[in-house]
C-alpha cells in the first residue's frame, strides 16, 4: 500500500495540512462516502506512526478493507475505486489551496458568475471587490496582468448585459493587460531557453521572439516589472560582455524583488548570481563583491520574506564569497542565523563544511582538518569541495607527504566519479596539479616558478582556483 499514489501523496502533508485535508474530506459538499473517510484516517495514522518511529510497517489492502468493511469480503475492484476516489479528493484539495491563495482569480470568477446569472444587483459590488483586490495585490508577476485581463474581460461582459451601447468599453484595458502578460511570459520562457541551450544541444522554435525583443527595446516597459526584468536578463544572456546590462538588472531587482512569488524570485535571482559567478571565473574580481550584494538582497527579499529554505549550494556560495571578502564576523553570524533554513538532510554536513571554510580563511588549519577529515559528504558538490579544501590546508601547513597522499586519492576519485561535471573535474585536477608543483618548488628557483606561471597562463582562467594565483604571488614576494 505504501507504494500507491494515494499513500505517496499523503506522505507529503504535514500535520497542519492533514487536519485541513480531513475537514475537506468530511465535508458532505465534497464527499458523502464514509469509506473514503475511514481510508484516509487509516493511511494518515500509519504515515504519522512511521515518521515517529522511523520505520515503514507494511499495510496490506486486505487489512485496510477489514477495518473499513468488517462484515464484507475483500473486493479488489471496490478497494481500487476507494483509493482512486480518495486521490481525487486529495487533488481537489490541492487545487482548492491554490485557488484560495489567489483572491484576484476568485474575484474574476465571481464577476463571471454574477454575469452569467444576470445578478444585476451584485454587479457593482463584484466589480468594486475586484478593483480593490487589484490595488491591494502586492505581487506583480506576469500572472497579475493575466488576472487583470480576466477581470476586465468579465467586466466587459457585464457591461454588455447592461445594454449600455453608447458608453466607452474597456477593450483597451483588456488588450493592454493581455499584452503585458504575453510579453512577460514570452520573455521569461525565452530566457529559460537561452540558459538551457548552454547545457543542452537542442534547438527551440519560439514564435515572434525577434518582434517581441524589438518591441520591448522600443517601449522599455519599465513600469511593468516582469517585462523589464526578463528583458534585462535576456540582455545579460545574449551580451554578457556589456556589464551595464547586469547593473541595470541589479537595480531592477533592488526595486522590484519583492513583487515576485518565491519560486519565480528564486529563478530571477539565480540569473543574476550566475552572471556574477561567470564574471568572477573570468578574473573579474569586482564581481565577487557584486555576488555578495546580490546574495544579501536575495536573503532579504526571498528567504526571509517567504520564510523559505536555503539551498545548500547557495549556503556554500555565500560563505565562499563572504570569506573571500574577509567578512569573517558576518560569515559566522550568517551560518548561525541561517543554518535552520537548510533542508534537514543537508544541515549537519553543510554546517560542518562551511565552518571549515571559514576556519581556512582565518588560517585555523587544525580546526579545518578536525572538521573535514572524517566526513564523507553525500552531496557531490560538498564532497569535492571538502577534498579540495583539505588539499589546500595541508599545503598551508607544509605537510607535504600528507598533501601528496590526499592529492593522489582525490585525483583517483575525480577520475572514477562519472557524475562530476566536466568543468568541475578539470578545475580540481588543475588544483591538484599546480598545488603539487608549488609544493615541490624551491622558492629561489625563479626559472621553475616562471614555467608554472607560463603553464597557468595557457590554461583557461575559469579553470584555475584564485588561491593558486595567491600562492604564486606569495612565493614571488618572499
């Protein structure tokens, strides 16, 4: 039974949602079958018990049937129908939740319902409610304009019902809101396509994109945040060398970052973060501070505002950037303040690695080793990063024999693991190679040092750790 769609869906509900779903299921408006209610109670009891004792005691279909219909022989067809009906109720509840979260959509449906039934006395109230909710709406993503389009369209139908032929209709408002929704969604979709084509060899056929880009370039739409922001993202994707596009995007995010729901805000901020990361990898050191600024804005406008989770890779990137800027007190406070925002399954490892990263920056190398040496991270990003950090730590401690040993085992790990992205693999192999060369180097041997520098010069800058360049500079200054 645990492998059924119904059980899997119910397993994702927390206690609060379970209680709300129960009220939905027992409502005679949605369900009059007592058997479905009993099935729900049995499944939820089993789910909660398994969570509490961390087990997965199997529930047989026959056992459940006997609890619901003790006086009837097991009927597999009826039992499947019971499960199917419960799943439909669960799906209906989930849809209802989304509907309840969207008062503008509700207002639009109310206007449509009032118009269909020709409830003339309710016309003005329904319209005023829709207008008021529109003014109060905080989020101004593309769907906002779609709901405005629906509201205006349904108001137009009401006006038709009033037979006021000589009055100006709201046809311009209908078209304007539909256009804004369409432009924002097309630009949003196009930005995703441009991003995907960097990783996937696939051609997408999107209609009217040249016309939409030219139109947006001409009219700007700076008063429509989803259009102006996605247009700016488009520019950072297609002309990354023109840095003013990024700075305009950053300005728009600071002004409008609060106007998007959490899922969309995550995507938008990721575009800005990735731009900064790419620039930093190209040797543009000022973009380390830019990335720090974007992350600070993201923490305030997305994580804090929505009380959302913080992805472990964002957590790691923030610590990496802050320590590179030597903001050690800020980093320590960040780890303490945001550790509870990490997903439960990643929290312990993320905290240990990022504290080690902080200790490394503070030259507390023994603390780094004690944090990392006995830990094997499941997440591949944390795994390879921790191994790289140990390589650098033993170089800093001048423990050459251990350095060579862990470097060799790290190289074997990189070659064997097939799920490591090629760019990561090359970066870490370069780290191992040049760290070992620097460890063997006699500081006074300028000729050998120059050979290493020449080799680095021929290597893609994005595949060289800034730490390697720092170590070379230190040797030159001795």
